[in-house]
C-alpha cells in the first residue's frame, strides 16, 4: 500500500463516518424535535432531514 492509496482510504472512511453520524443526527432531530404540523418542509419528512444530515456530516468530515 502506497501513501496515495492510504490517504484515499482515510478520506473515504471519514466521508462514510460523516454520512453515518450526520444521518443519525438528522433522524434524531426528526424523531425528537421534528414538526408535527407538517408545515416545515425539511423537518416534517424523515427521509429529507436524514438526507440533509448526511450531506452536512459528509461536508464537515470530508475536509
């Protein structure tokens, strides 16, 4: 294993970890806080808030 593949592997693991943590926190936000009225476009849908959480988690940990 050379240095370039090692760095790529670390970045991939960080990206996957960001997706996992962000998705978990996004769903937790929906479950515990959420929006009961359905008027909130992001937090009233569990799939949408989980996807946003995954996006933000990946962006934060991929640097």
